[in-house]
């Protein structure tokens, strides 16, 4: 199994931990750091919808909280037969922590890989 498929399979497993009683839409994410560590995340909904956090941001926050800011790939999985792409807020966060990275999505058996810059070509950035 290639690295991209393996990362997607990990995201599928992470999806099972999702807390989605309001939407019923469970999502899992798996973020791979440059040094080979994988951080997983799932969506966690809340009755106050604004307090909901997506799977992608959960995985990134877990990595960053462990001192890892060098994410190179992220796979996103759901039960949907169409690919599940990151929302706008997640795209902005992804562009902050993996601007040169790749996003892996799938529709059943077929995997697609996108550069972060393709999904968020005009990310907000501060000059540092």
C-alpha cells in the first residue's frame, strides 16, 4: 500500500471517533509531519455550531500542540462517496501550517492529491 493510501486509511479510522449528532456527517483527518509522525483528528460538533471544530483543524492543533509545525500531507475522509474537501476556515489553517503540503481526498477507490496552493491560492498571510 502506498503512503497516500495508507494515510487515507488512517483518516478513515479517525472518522469513527467523530462526534456529529447534529449533521450526521463524520469526518476524519490524518496529518503527516516531515519526520514521519501522523496526527489524527475528527470533527467534534457542538449545539452552539460556532464551537464545532473540523477534523482537519483537530489534527493540526494536535500536531502543533506537540511542537510539530512541519506538516507535509493531510488525508481527509468521510462516508461520502464524493471527495470531502476542507472548508474555508480549514483551508486557511492548513495554509498556515503546511503551505507547501499536499491534501489527499478520495471517492471510493480513487485517490486525488492536491497542492495546498491549488485549494487556497490566495491564503491570508502576514509579512513576518
